[in-house]
C-alpha cells in the first residue's frame, strides 16, 4: 500500500493476547441477525518482522494460516459477496456469525500464499484489484510491492474458477493521490477534487464526476472481460468513499461499496460496508481479539475518546506569499506537536472590519471573497504531520442579510476537504433564552430555536455527501451560555443531542470561578453517555496576567474532575502559545509519559 496515505488509515487491532489457550478459543458474543463483519488484509509474506516491518500492512504467512485454521473450526462462517447479494435481493438470511475476508491491491501473495490456504481450509475471500496495475500501469504497482510482485490475469482466472475467490474493483487508476491544493499536497484521487495547476483552478463537479465515473466504468469492463463475470463491488482505495462516490459506483454497475471503519460490523442493508484494517502483523490470537473488539463495539463508543482541542482563527496563518504561510503553519504544527493535544478547531472565515458580518473566506468558494486558499493545506498538514483531528467551525449566521449562507459555505468546505473530522456550527448566545428557568418560553425564543434546528439539519445534509465515511465525521453545535442563567441547560443539552453528535459550550471563566463551578455541578447531573457528548471550551486571556491564566488552568482541571473528557481552549494564536504551554500543558496534553515532556522554549521557540 502506498505509504503516502498511511496517516489516513486506522482501526488497529489490540495487541494484548487472549488469556486462553488459542486452539480452543471461542468468541461467545454473537452477531445480530443479517449482520456481518469484514477484515481487510494486504500483502502476505514469510519474512514479515514481528515488529517494525517495512510494510505495516503485511502479515506473516504463518499468522494468517493459524487464523484461518482457527476460523475453519470456529462458529464463524466466511461468506461471499454472492451471499450478501442474495440476502438483499431474495431476502435470504446471512449465515450465522458471518465474516467477509478481503485482500487488497492484487499482490502476488494473493495467488502464491493466500489462495493455497483458502483451498486448504475451504474458506472464500474477496480480492480487490486495481485493474490498471495488472494492465501495464507498472509504476504504481512497483512502488507498492516491488517489481514482479503483482498477480496476472491467468492467475486471477485460476482463482476465480476454484469458487473460493471473488474479485472486486479497487478502481482502475485511483489508487494514488491527486494534487489537491495550490501548495502541492496530494490526497486520495477518489475523494479529492483535483487542483488544475496550469489553470489555477479546481475541477468542477462535472469534471470530477466524469473522471471518477470513467475510471469505474473502465475497471468494471476490464474485470468483466478478464474474469468472465460481472463484478459486484468496488473496494475503495484507502477506504476513501463518500455518498457522492456511492452513487457514481452504482451508475458504473457496482452493487456494493466498501470503506474502512472503526467497528467493521455491517448490516446487510448498508449502502457501504465498513472493513477493519489489519496492520502490524498481528498473530492469530490478536486477530481473534480484534474480532471480539468489533463485536463489543457500540455507537456510543465513538464518543468515548478524549478530545483535547485548540481552537484558532485561520487568519493567523495568512501571509503575502505561500512560503511565508507555510512557515507559519510549520510553527503552529511544531507547537501543537509539543503540546500533545489531539484536535484542532479551525475558523476559516474572517470579519475584517469587526462589524459582525463575515467578509472573507480562506477556502475556495464563490459565496464570499476569498482572501487566501489555505484551508485544505492547513487541514491536511495538521492531520498528517501533527496527528490532529481537524474540525471546521462556521458561524450559524455569517451575514444577517443571508440567513442560509452557512449552508452553502459548509458545502464548499466539505467538497474540497473530505477528510474533515467534524463540522461545528457556532450559534453563539442565540439559545440563551432557552437555558433560563422559566415556565413558558417566549414565542421569539421558540422561533429562534426552530430556525437554528432547521439550519443545523440543512447544514448536515449539505456536507454529508462529500465527507469520507471512513472518518465518521461528527457534527457539533457551539453555544456561549451566560454563566448566571443556565438553570435549564441540562434539559436543553438533552434536546440538542437528539439532533447533534456533540454540544460544545464556550465560557470566559476569568474571575468567575464560583459561577463556573456551579455550572459544572449542574452538568454533573447528566448521565455518562451525555457527558461523553459534551465539549467545554474556555476562552484564553487577552494578556499575560498570571491570575487570568491560572483561572483557565483551574477551569480545565475542574472539567476533568467531573468526568468530561472533551475540552479545550479558544483564542489560540502565536503570541499566546508560550503561555498556553506554560500554564495549560498539564490539563491539555495527552502525553502520559514525563520523560517525553517537550519544553516549549527548546522545541518551539526559534523554529522557522
């Protein structure tokens, strides 16, 4: 697999061995009716290192053999794409505890090592082929696996004839990156609108859709010709797929789409099937434990991860030249890498004259003047260089005369930034009226709530077709409550969580320790599931007064003590970064080891 995209891929299996003798291990948890799990493998070699191999996606032949041996004796039933097709079209139930095994990229080991094992254990599997790699596009294949290490069509036909191998498209030639911004980043060819450097513009919707559809139709035709059957599925390179691509795949003739996903469990009716990615050469024991993790996964698990975030205006990265912007971006990422937080909230609009109306954008759009096209570059670098989950924040009402402008802006952001981790709608104080303890809400407050509910829903609908499904992006609502009037806040949060994945509450706590602690006591009445879906943001001081920074520091510690694990700071910029590191490193950093502490002055100051 191309290492360029490795940062995008997740779902690592657990490394702890099961505390049972493997030969008799059983996974007692059962799949719900008409559900299946899917695992995806890549290259299989005899010489894969136990740790630190050159290919993190490769698995040792013996490890795979032991897993298949266990699978053949277990309560699990390996299935084919045909089984899913019959379940959909004929209402036939999937076998009990179904599992679908897939092998990506058409490595020669699919024929030389995997196929013999499938025959030995009589287990079926699906192989995803980038058809251009088998038809002369040797450069891409050689970069991934080396010269002479891809299957050929004769071997594919032999495998197909056995009845144990099905073949899916891995695209014809989308298993690479395309230029995705003016600064030169390459990103997944399927989900990215290409930046046409010679014309200083991006692909239009029509150009993008034509490029993808032509590729898929070509791959479909090649597979039909060479294998002799109509291919049923497209297994997207890097797991990069969205709703727009789903529809294009259906137009090309593919019934099923496959992505990557954290849980890897699927309903037979799902439009796209998630697959758990096997990496780091797991043993058979580790693979079975990984399956147990899949079975125990619940939707609420998506919210259990701690999120320690920094929020900043993208305008702080702007400069006259791209090189200067890149220098600023590099400094920011160095600071975040030193801080060891894990999420970055970027605000890509600016109110230039301070009149409350947003004037310019920092991403390509025809809905507002574009100051500088730097969002995509910043987002991609933050993800791949600093390991940040990147969330985009938009004001609910950027301009008073255009109440639904944010919907169009959010759509443009999603089109060119499919790998977003989330979108946050900033509603400010617009719902403060609903937080007060009153018997009957005023009609104006009810109307305001309805308008915001509609705006939120339309914004989600606008971005959803473009966001990479494998990322499982989350939609959050940001509110700025009045600390003196929050009596009804817990009830409001419960209502808002019916529509949003997360609710973010922003406060200025400087000099308001008593009120903030009262608020936390109120939030502590929420159950644990609701707490996991709350984010708390504290506004940074405008100066370097020690007392002010210590107020923020103690506020963050207080948040942790009530069991809320998603919190961060707003108003971050270069001038405040040193104080952030000095006062807020402890609550914000996810660095658990004191020997890895990275002093701000040594690692950040002076970096150019």
